[in-house]
C-alpha cells in the first residue's frame, strides 16, 4: 500500500512538471504588470507602458485609449494604447495545431 501511495505521489509531481503551458503563459511572461479587473478581465501593462485587455473568457479585446478600468480592489487605471494584436498573439502562442 505504501509503495502504491508513493507511486501516485511521484506520478502527480511528474505530471505537474511535464504539463504543457496554459493559455496566457506567454502574455503573463511578457507583461510588466497584470491587474485583475472587477468584470473578470485582466489588464496587461507591457514594458513599454502600452496596455492590452483580456476579457473574462480569455480573449484579447479592443481597448479605447484613455479608457478607465477598475481593478478588483477598486483602483482606477487609465489605458495607454490598445495592444490587442500583441495580446492576441501572446495568448495564442504555443497553441497552434501545426
């Protein structure tokens, strides 16, 4: 019984290490900061100060220059740019069928 438990634990650890990347990993790695928004979305702020918006369904969506967004903790952030194509590319990175 003890050997079986050890095998299950080892398999769980190995699967966590070998698991493929999840959607948004490249986007999160490229972002300087990320803010969770009240509506369930995520605001990405890149190194160059430009921003991009991901909706609660994981899609990159249009963002108006100067648009005010509210974080889950009530902080107001003003959008700087609309990097929708950049974010869309990063969200899809590593998830193609070819």
